[in-house]
């Protein structure tokens, strides 16, 4: 087969370098793709996704948690929720994997230039937004103030919390954390509010007229968050939501990702709120 077609229909070979547990069921995996994949991966935009395949199990769509490293290494934050991800969590370093992609439409980095950016993450939604966050911070001269609001069910399920606290301590970003409930005191240098993610927006002072907003998390949050943002004065054209949980084949062939007449794998997974408001079943 012509290797030029690999990455779209045929996976590139990749090797599992290692993993780091983030919670009881979620880990950060570092994956090294073969050299022939580097050109395709160099075009990755935060918000896009790859298809990760585990031999003998199948493949799953995953949004990278950071831009590829100089050697193409990817960080993939994966929750153990099914057969493929369950097997992935048992694999040792050195195991063979496969990668296709990147696929889809990411966040509009160029359009955000010079503007304040507000990131709203719920639960595992922090993983796709982490790649956007890191890009904004690495290229901070090109963007306005960066704010992250992140909510989880409870403190022990909050991912990357030490990393985020360190960034906030160095004044790299404004950080606001919240949990639905706190059955135990958070460990370490970590503090947060108790309440739902939309509650953080109530009374929050920011440049609503000039800011861009990126949202990723449980779809049930989106309608409420959209209402709070528009109520604060953010235009729907500048609110971007990721429907990454609907992704399937990656190329729009199976149509399981359809939202109205749009396909999340190709038209998304990142959409403007103004687009989604025209599709009754989208939110």
C-alpha cells in the first residue's frame, strides 16, 4: 500500500512509551509514532483528534492533551470505559499501537490572536483543552489574558491539578476550580470552590465583548454554559464548543457522528455556538 494514504485509512505504527495514572480510571499515555507519521502530526491543531488503535481490540477517537513534541510524541489522556481502553490500560511500555489522523476541525487559533481567551472544562474535557491551554501559554505574546475554569465531581477526580496550580502560581493563567461536592479535604497545594461549573461564571468579571471562549466537557453542561456566556455579553460567534464525545470513524464515512446535517468527524468536533443553535438536537 502507498504509505501516503496511511494515517487516513491505515494506521501509522506507534509505540507506547509509558503512562502516568491521573485518577483511579484515567491515565496519561505517551505514544511515539513512526517517523513517516511526523508530517501529518505536525499539522495538528488543538481540538482535533486522532484514532488510536490497540491490536486485537479495535480503535478509539482521542483528542491529544498537548501538541506533538519535537519528535512527534503524543500525550493522550484516556479513561478506562470499554474494551479498547480497558486493554490499553493494561499494556506495558514498548507495546505496539496504531495512529490515524489528525482529523476534524480544531479551535481557531489565528482568529483568537490578540484576544483574551476563556477556557471552560468539565471532567475529562480538560484533556482536549490542555493542548489549547499549552499553545496559548507557549505563544503568550500572541494572545491576551488566559483564564481556565475547570470543574470535576470531586477533588480526587480533578485531572492535572498540581500542574495547573503550578501554572497559576507562576501567574501564567487565571485559574478557577470547582467540584460538585467535597467528601474529603483536597491533598497538597490545592483549593477549589464547591459548586457546578456554570456557577463560576456568575458575577465573573471579564472582557465579554472581546474574549473568545472554548468549552469542552459533558454535553449536559453546554446549554447552561452557553446561556451564562451569552447573558454576560459574549457573542455566539466567539463561543466554541467541542462535541468530541460524538466522534466515531474519523473520516465521516460511518455517519454515526451526525449532528443534523453536519458530521462531527469532519465538520467538527469544534463548532461555533452560532452554528449549533441552528441544529435543535445539537445541545
